[in-house]
């Protein structure tokens, strides 16, 4: 009798480990892909290299999920909905620009201090400074407006960053896209094509 109980417990333990392994095999690719996608959406204009990494990662995650649907136990499990829900939440966050706006809000005090520390009327200067959660690769200052170019942002022929205009109604040059973040800050992109 005790032998039978021990064998059933061992078999049940194996089933639990197998279920955890399948759950990890199903969710880890999607979570990793979602993190890469959110990181790609953090700089203004996105990060072209991370977008290139996220596309095949989503395809691989989708294939893993479709492969998991071949197992009847997964089709009946509520965890089978986790990957599509994670994908939908990620797409919603990216389309609402939540990663970029959240990173900007965390970094805004540091960005403001940085811009206000730039002396005088410098036209263009190349740099490599870590400011808040962003890396500034250069800045342009003219007529009170300061543009910070964020390293790794934008697309193939696009440069993106932030523009700081301290006075209401101040001069803002022609950018390809301008999104107002606060009273003084704008997310800006310039296309070179």
C-alpha cells in the first residue's frame, strides 16, 4: 500500500515538474520579447537595432506558443492565454508611448539640469553623456532652444531626441515630428531622407 502511494507521489511530482517546464517554455520567450520591445520603444523614435531584434523574437515566441497548442493539457490550461495577453499589453503600451513617456518622466529633472548647465549659445556639440535613463550623443542650442540627440534613437535615416524650450511660445525649428511632453519639453525627430 505504501509502495503504491509513493509511486503515485513520484508520478505526480514528475507531472508538476513537466508542467512547470512547459509553462516556462511558453512564457519565457514572450516575456523576453516583451522586454526587448519595451526597451526598443523607450528612446524617442524607438531604437532601430532593438526593433530589428524584436521582430524575429516575436515570430519565435509565436511559433513556440503555436507549438504548445499541440498539447491538449495546454489548450485546456488558463496559462495558454498568457502569451497572447502579454503581446496585447505590450502592443498597447508601445502604441500609447508609455515606455518613452515613463522613461522621460523619470529622467526629466536630470535632463533639465543638464540643459541648464550647457553654457551660452553653442551651436552644435557632440558628446556622450548619460543623463537619467538616456544617453545624449549631441546637443544643439540656438535662440534659447536646446535639442538633445539621444544615442541609438530613431530609424535608419532618422535622428530623434528631446527639445527644451524654456519660454512659452519659444522658437522650435522644423522637425519631422514633434510631440509635446510637458510645458518645456518636446520629443522630436528629424528625417534625413
